[in-house]
């Protein structure tokens, strides 16, 4: 009996296995890539990015969470779709957004980001996106129907959102919280007081958005903007 009890205790003490990388459909021509990292006191935690059809190729919105997961993502996309990744765009300068930028650069895949994101990645010692976004849309992003918007500081001072007009899909990254979230997550690089107004600017910019994908957790609809504002109001209320 003691042996059985000890075995049960040892089994219960084992850390939860980290799930494998996932690619889940959002809507036609758009998928969510989900990678995991183990966080202290939380365990395996998911991070979302997008995979978007772009003619004969694919465009990524954010890398997977780190170099190893980004390598797995490229392998899985090739296995599943048999199409090349022709470009990526990063939504801010944290490990779950740009952690695989060097992997993509080594594969000759341009990683686009705003000058503010590039500067923040350099300052934080993270992999640095290879190409700066300017006033004109890069051809690969244009083919994919992708636009971006710097609405103002929120989760991070440099964060942007990405919109895929053909599918009416808004990728908020960590700027938007999922419906199950009960807090704002990591905010040390952000601007909580200015965040609600930035959300409203996103709402005004993309009133036709149907599918809304946050940086972590399950996708939803425009209600995720409302939920994010509610969490911000709770955080800032006296």
C-alpha cells in the first residue's frame, strides 16, 4: 500500500506536459498557430499568431513562442500546406511575438515590424525583425490583404494590431484579452491609463471585424474589445 501511495504522489508531482504546437482554422484562408511555453506558477501557457493565405504562399502574423517553436511551425506548415512562408509581421517586441525572428531570417523570410517595434526589440535584447514597415505596404502583405494599425500604447508602448480585410479578421495580439481572462497580463512595458482609448481607436478603425483573435486564449468576436475595456476599467477604478 505504501508503494502505491508513493507512486501516486510521484505521478501527481510530475509537471504537466507542454502541449505540441497547434494550427487551428479561424475562417477561410486564416489559421491560428498556437505555441506553448511553461510559465512559473502557471504551467504550459498558449500564445497565438496567425497564418494567412497569400497567393501561392503564406504570411505569418507573429512568430511562434521562441526559436524552437518557430522551427516547428515552419516544418508543420510545409508538411500541411506545402506552401512557402513568404513574410511575417510582428505586433510588438516580446518573446511570444518576435522570439522566432532569427529563425525566419535564416530561412530568408522577411519579418516586418514598425520602427518602434524594432527599436524595442533591440532595447530588450530580443531577436530583431529584419524589415521596417514604412508608408507603403510590402507586396507580400498586400497580396495577403493585410493592414496594420498603431492605435497607441496598451499592452506595450509599441504594439500594433493587424487586420485581414478579406476575412474580416482582427488580430489584436496581447493588446486584446480573451474572454476567459480575468486580468491584463504583463503590463510593465505598456500604458494602462491610455489603453482604453487605444482600444476605441481600433474599434473605430475596423468596425466590420467579425473574427477577433487575442494574443493568448480562444478567438471570439468584437466582444473581446468590450471585455478588454472592462478589465482596464476594473484595474484603474479607485
